[in-house]
């Protein structure tokens, strides 16, 4: 039950904003209902290949930002499907690509990059995406307590308070 489904987009598909193949498999009209859809929650990880030699973080590459913004517009089900597990999930990086307030700072002598963003923009991103997530939860016939559990896990994953507000 802990199996993850990895979907990889090529650099060419990213640069063309082409996710047609993915939608041909996972488009809204292709999704199952009931138990089969329930089993897909928290199971997807998205990858992009072809940028391994680029020293920038993915959220700093304009082509990837443009791709994830377009992909999100066409398929807003990230909060339902994407894995929230640290190390295995790319949801946070994907969300960063959709934020306009994102900035990064590199400290001298350190490899890590500090990322800052408007927490209200992140809260709004998550809040807006809960609508399609909950629509899929209904299609999957999830019980209310499982929906609430997933919602709390999403808030925690993004560093938001349990009620979805910005932590101060």
C-alpha cells in the first residue's frame, strides 16, 4: 500500500508545456471512483528530467515554473494525489513554482538556498486547491475523518496552522 507512482516529464515536454500524455491517463474523465481512486491518494511523485546539469533549483528555472503553472491549471489535483512524504515528494517544489512571491538567497560558503515566499500566497494556494481535492475525495467515497486527516497533513506539510491560517 506504500507504493508510489512516479511520473517523469522530459525537458522537451517541459519546454513545450506538453502534458497531454499524462492527461490521457489521469485526466479527470479517466479517473476511477470509489476504492480504486481511494488507493491513489498520497501516491504520486512527479519528476522532471533533463535539467540535472543546471545548478539552479527547479523553482528558479523559468521553463519549469511555466510548465508547473500550466500543468496545475490543467490538472489541479496535486493535493489529492501527490505524496507528502519528505524526500519522496516534490509537491512543495511544484507549489513553489506556482508562487509569484518566491525569492531565494544563497549564503556565502553554504550549498543550501534559503527560500522565502509570502505565507498568505501559500495559504491561498492550498485553500484554493482543497476544492478540487475534496471533489476527488467525494468521488473516492472517502469518509469525512479521512478527508480531515488529509487536510491537516497538507496544512502541516506546507507549514500552515491546523485551521489553514498562516503561522505567526
